[in-house]
C-alpha cells in the first residue's frame, strides 16, 4: 500500500493549520527577544485559528494583583493568507487588530519591540 493511499484512507477530515505545536514553540522562542517584561515567562496557548499570549501583569496597571492578563492574539487568516496581530482593550474586554503580516518573523518584530506599550502593559 502506498503512503498516499494510506493517509487518504485514514484521515477523514482535513487538519486545521493553526494552532499547531511547531508554531507554538516558534512563538515561545521568539518571545525571549522581547524588549519589555523580560523577567516573566509568558504562556502561549492554542486559540481558534491562532495563538493567545498571556503573561503576569508586572506593572499592575491592568491587574492590581499582578495576575495573568491577555497580551496578544495571533490569528491566521486563510483569505488572503496572512497573520493578524491583535491587542487587548482591557477596559472593555475586546480584541483590536493592531497590524497584519505575511510572515510570523515580521509579526514577532512588532510584538517584541512594542514601542507604544500596546501589548506588554
């Protein structure tokens, strides 16, 4: 039996592109290059069509107790293909599209630099 025939018979429905384990690890590694709050370890969690980044609120501006807050949402869009980087509006609990990228490394540059403190608050 050929490998192609085996896989076509064993996979009933197509697998989702995102989230996946490989990109979760890439994101975790990339976050080590961030400019802000380098002393905390953010969590990268699977989310529908992407990844949720959460971290302790060290500045206590969002959570006075220093609990975990949503930092960013990375969402894969199929059409047109690309990544959306969303930031959290903590006042009303909604996500706002910050920027769009063709590739993850470009997204990491924006997220890790965060010159306006929109993500790492």
